[in-house]
C-alpha cells in the first residue's frame, strides 16, 4: 500500500500534458482579449462595440480549461510529494508559488485596476505611483478563504489560480497518504465497474449547484477546483484509470457536449445562472458542473495515446519544452499585458476583429519578449517568477509549476 513516503516510482514523462498546459496558458491570452468585446463581462477595459458571440465561444473554454489545469497540477503534486516528501514539498510550493504571488501582487496587479479607472473616466488623471499605495490599502477578510486580503482596489486578479493552487497544496500535505490510498481503492472499484468513471461528475455538479458559480474564477465555484485537483492527485496517473479513460474518451466526450449544450439556455435566458435559486438556474449549474468533468475525462483519454516517448530533437520538441518552462511566468504576466494592450487599442477606429488581432498578437509578443529577456536570464528574476535558479530546461513537469 502506497503511503507516498518511499522513493518516487519511475514514470515516463507525460509530454501530452506539457503541451496541453502550455496551450491553455497561451489560450488565456485569446480568452481575456475576447472579454474586451464581451457584452456581459466586467473586464478592466471594454470596447464600445461588443459582440454576443464572444460569450458563447468563451463558454467552450471555461467549461474545461481551468479544471484541467487543476487536475494536471494535482497529478504533478503526486510525483512531487513522492520525490520530496510532504514537508519538503510544502516548502517548495511556498517558494515556487508564494514568491511570484507576492511579487506579482505588488508589481503587476495594480496596473489593470489603474487602467480600469482611466478607461472608465476620461477625466481621471491620478498618476500610477499615487494610485499604487491605495491599491495596497487592504484589510483581513478570513471569511473569503483563501482570499484573506480585501480592499477597495486591491485584488488578486488573474492570480486567483495561484492562490487556490497554493492553498490546495498546503491543505493536502497532512492527508496526502490517506488521499493516495483512497485513490487506489477508487481506481480498483472503477476497474470493476467502469460506470464509476463518471462518479466525480456528481460532486462537481453539486458543488456548483449548491455553492454557486463564481464569475471571478472562470465560472466555477472555487471548491469545485479542489475536486479536480484531488482527482488529479489520487487518480489521474494510475495506469488502470488511464486505460479506462482511453477506452471511453469518445462516449464520455459526447455526453459532455450534450450536457454543455443542455446548459446553454440557462446562460442566455432566465435568472442569473451563477447564483439564482430558481429551478432553471439550479439545473443549469448542475449540467455545467457535470459537463466539465466529462470534458476533462474525454480530453485526457483522447490525448493519452501510445507514442514515442524518447527525447525529441526536433524544433517542435524544443519549442514545447521552452513553453513548458515558461508556463508559470507567462501566466503571471499575461493579464496585465493584455489589459495594457487593450487600453491602447479600444479607443482606435477599427473593426472588432482587427482590434482583437492587435491585442492578441501584441500581448503574445510582449509576454514572450519579457519572459526571454527580463525573466529567465537572471537568478533573481527566475526566483521572483517561481522558476528554478538554473537556466536549463526543467525536467518532467506536468503542472503549472514543475514537479
């Protein structure tokens, strides 16, 4: 029985998850740039002309992308705890997640809020340096755990993912062995009864239904992400679980599409689907939560196919290795950069598609340039952005941070 205290079991690198993680992080640039043109989202900078189709397209991403990141992070946590042990793992997470969280909260997050004020009021002329201390005027709010700091202007912004991931990692440490054993038993049960593969869809649906969906967290309730994280830790790298995913990826994916389609009317008509207690809203949240688990299962199973797992010497392999290591710094950088480009673009006269293309291409170029020349080349900046001190490619990572 595995209690997660022995040496790490050898496991081949899940390169498909490295690629998926990098694609999701890059996709957030496209997603947040689209919110500039969404009619029903309170993004920092808004274009005068909006398009309703943006909301529909965004829904296809939010139903699976962030849950997938948490599940993959849970898988990486399993390997990290095996190798380091719980205490060393906790110290490593505090450095690799806590340091960039504090640094970005101080140095990057005030910018979108300042630009929000400038975009909303043409007469607003307060300098950034006068606004900065007002952003940092905070008070304790333990009731909103783990977001325990609050203020009139202060926010964690897009760093909510880092806050939740750090909290989940630290909460897991004292019960890691128990969760691992429970996962082994769950996989054994799923092997005997394949229908149990869909069982996590039930708590996923119940959490969103009863606790409400949270727009600030990509449409999911924060504690639903804990479910995906724990499933990644306890289930996702078990060979029996992976075999079940591969066999059932297509039918589960079809089911997920059907559930997501059934939830769509609730997001475009009727009561507020995020918090209302009408039967229509409750069913909408339940369908969305169940669809999310089905999509994650289907994508994992579809990607997990036999392939050459030897070292890649091609240019594509080197590119993905580069983007894999850049994932966390890129995530930390992306939203302030997108908001800054949006602020510069929305006031210009051009079609929506042209503005969108300018924001996306400019943001991607700036993020990669800043990462290459201002982040990865010095030990200090690597430390501030949660990277290892050495500049060489980091081995076998399967979460937004390295194992």
